[in-house]
C-alpha cells in the first residue's frame, strides 16, 4: 500500500506515458502520439524509473523493450487508467452524441440476442461514439429458485463489474433500480415443413423428440414440470449450450424446442425455423434491466436505461401473442 507522501509524487500523466510507450515500443512514436518532444518523453521515463525503482524500458536498435517489471505493471496501470477515465467521463456532463464511453451489459444469451440489434441501431443513429460490452449471464447450476439462480449477477452489479444486468426475475432487492423491458413467453420452434406444424396437439408434442438449451447438459427443464402437471412426459434427445446453436440444429433436424417467442421472431427466419403456439401454456416472464439505485446518479447510465426501454421494434411488439390467462411463471433457469 502506497503511503500518502508517495502518492503526492505521482503524476497521472506519467502512467499515461508508460501506457503509450509500452504500446508503441518507441520513444519517438510515443512522443508524436502524445504531442510531446522526445526529450520530454525521456524525462518522463526518468521520473517513472525513479518512482518505480526499475529501468522499465531498455533501448534496442528498433526502439525500446519493456523489462519484466514493466510487463508486470502493465495490467495494474491499465486498470488504474481505465478507472480514472471512467471517473472523469462520469463527472463531465453526459452528451450521448459526443460521448466515447463504454457500457457493459450482462444478460442471458436469449435476451441479449433480442435487445442488442435494435440497441446497436439506436447507438449508430444517436450515439456513434459509445461502445457496448456484453457479458453472458448464467444461472447458478442446479438452482430452481429464480431469485437465487441470478444472485451472482446482483453481486457483480454492486462490484461495478458491469453497468446493467438484464434479468428474467422480478424479486430484486429494493437497493436495486429495476425497469421492465419486455415480457416474454415461449413458442415451439421447428423447421419449416415439420409435421408438428400440421398437428400441434399435446399428443404429437409429447411424441416428438425435443432439444433443450442447457449449459450444463441437464436434460430436465421447466417444460417437463408443465407436462408432469398434465400427466405427460417427453423425450429430450439433445441438449445444446445456447439459443443460436439451438436454431441451427432445429433447422436441419426433426427436433423441436420451446424457445422464447421474441428470440424466435427476431432470428428464426434466417435459419428456416418457425414458431408454433404450444399445445399447453408454457408460462411467461419479464426481462428487467437492473442496476444499483446509487448508480442511476450517473446520467450516462440513466440514459442507457432509457435507450434500452425504447429498443422494442414493431415486429417484436407484434410477437407478444395472447398471454391472457397464463398464470404459470417460467424462468430461464433451465430452458
């Protein structure tokens, strides 16, 4: 841990200089990039060497080479600078038209595949300098309670490892802000021309071989619980780890799968896959954009929430279908 007197000696620009020299591996090019003279860069490197008690960069015929100590310091210094840039970015008035911020959004893959295309279209039109990172959120393996299955995402939000989490769960602690983006339910996805389309009865559904999306390969999901309530069962012939892979497999086989309606509406056509109403209600759930309440003091993050809420397209609104009277709640814990 640095003492206060040590911190007083640190000029943040020296860390920026370290970063640029490390990337360029050449004092002259680093000077041009930073709009400094080579002698100013050399002077700065001398201060850094004294501060960190290491040569840091060794001269070579083609430029400079980082020492082992410099290589070790690269990641910690990059993290310090990234946090400093975030602080400065959030301290200045947020203008999406000129901002170059990066936001990290966590979501299950079935949700990110729905909101991401319209979000990117909105950013191209109104905020071309803003970048997005997407983290795939996964439920706790074997956890059947939706609230407990996604608790690690809330922990990551509070640790600021991501800015927003899109979660298929309603029971969220009051210290978090929540905005419902859309409601989702399930259809039966099949290839075009599948016999099930001509006879979408419960009997035919149970006779057909099924595909289940499951990261762990667990071949039992919420559909099996629904069928059990009707005294029925099905054969799960295949599990795959994500929704896009599911569409690709369904397109070339006679397997069927219960998939989120909006995901199917947005992506199935290009695979030659269609969505058919299920013979029994398979339940519905809400996708909620979530962040710590205190984080919403950040005008940029508040703006992102508004943009996410506006990314529903007419095609997606039309895909809602009739959900009245469907009382069961199915979550993306095991699909």
